[in-house]
C-alpha cells in the first residue's frame, strides 16, 4: 500500500511545479513594479524593550478580575490557603529554631520550651491554642471536602 502511494506522489510532483510556474507567468508587468506601502525601521534593542514595556503597562491583568462574578466558594478557598500557609509557616519557624537554635546559642530543647510556655499568660496560651486548633481543624475538614469534590461524591 505504501509503495503504491509513493508512486502517486512521484506522479503528482511535476504537476505541482508546473502549476507554480504557470501562476507566476500570469503576473502582470504592473504588479511586478509595485512598491510596498509598509516600511520597516531597525531599532536598537533598548528601544524595542521600551516599546514592549509601554505595551505591557497598558495591558489588563489576565484573566481580568472584573469579568468574574464573585462567588462564596472563593472565600472558602482563600481561607483554606491562608490556614495552610499559617500552619506550615509556624511549623517551619519552629523546625528551623529547633535545628539552628543550638548553633546560635538559643536552647530549644523540651525543658526550655515547657518553661517558656508556663511563663506565658493564660489568655495568650488559650488564644494561640484556639487559633492553631481552629486553623488546623478548618484546613483538615476543608481538605476532606475538596477530596470528596474531586472524587465526584459531593456535587
């Protein structure tokens, strides 16, 4: 089958070139002497960069926020990202303090952490525990909800 197609392509090749030559011979002498109405101009790279930067300033951000109607699910998604960022940030800060503390001269072992927490006022401990607990539970339940949505169970 391929050999027969190769033969067909070889037979069509001279026909295609003859059509091209015939179309070029039909061009009128007047059309050969027409001049382009568009002129190009060489620019140095700095000028080209300036033109591009000026165009970028006038472009809207993409996707443009004004074309979307705000939805209540945006707030849940933003809160989920915020709680995840706060929790992971707190974990990273504590882990870095635990690793780099002895090198810098700040002891971050269990006894010093317990002494620090007992020295804090009660209202501060309850506030931090409540904020961390609510953030962790919200982020966990919202993550389970998103997993169910992705699985197609809750629509």
